[in-house]
C-alpha cells in the first residue's frame, strides 16, 4: 500500500489521511447541477429608469439656469 506518513512523518495506521487526500483530489461528491434561474430584468430596468430621470433633472436644471 502507499506510504501512510504525513508531512511530519506521523504514522497513520488507519490511512485516513491518505483517504482524505484522495477524496479532496478527486473533487468530493458530485451533486447534480441545478439549472440556472432565468435572469431577471428588475435591477436593469431600475438602473435605466434612474439614468433617464437623472438626465431629465440635469436637463431641467440647465434649462432653468440658461433661461
């Protein structure tokens, strides 16, 4: 069997360190991937509305200042 000694040279009679390292190197248990949720347009619509409102306010202030 493989060498059951850790980096410090401690003997591992059960080989649990070796099994753990094999588990970690393998990537762990595979779980089925859930389908991605459909992208919501909520934050994007809010951002666009906020930009439009900001442009309208700036245009109104500029129009009043130059009047």
